[in-house]
C-alpha cells in the first residue's frame, strides 16, 4: 500500500468555491475515485494551501485509470480555474513520507 501526501494551492479568493464544490462532489466522481483504487482519501485546507492524503496499491495504475475516465476529466476541467499551479496536467506535487506509525 502506498501512502500519498500531496499539496497545492488555490487562486486567491476562490477558497469558498473550492470548499463548496467538494461538499457537493458529484456522486459519479466519488464512484470513479473508489473504482480507481484510492482509499482513505482526505483533503485539508489552510488559507489557499491544500493538502491531500490517500492510500493506493499502485499510484501509476491509478493515474492511468483516472486518465481514461470521462467523469474524472470533466472534474479536472471544472476544478482547473480554481488552482494556482504551473502544471495544469499534474497540479499536485507528491510529498516524501519520512515517518509513519500504525
């Protein structure tokens, strides 16, 4: 099991829209996330900074699966205007895990 931590940030003034959008996440998007193998997924916000955490068996296989899902592509397109990133294709930057305790 891979534990993935990632961070990014939002464009100024769009924090409330981001939170609202995630509180109203499309049911079919939830289904695709689950079907991709992602488990124990959380997103945290502090100001414009976002931190997410999830667990997956094979990160590359999960990314490959999501790239083939029209609803995932639609979700990414709908969220893109909120993100303050240089790379819109891969906006999240993985964080190296240095400690874990079960």
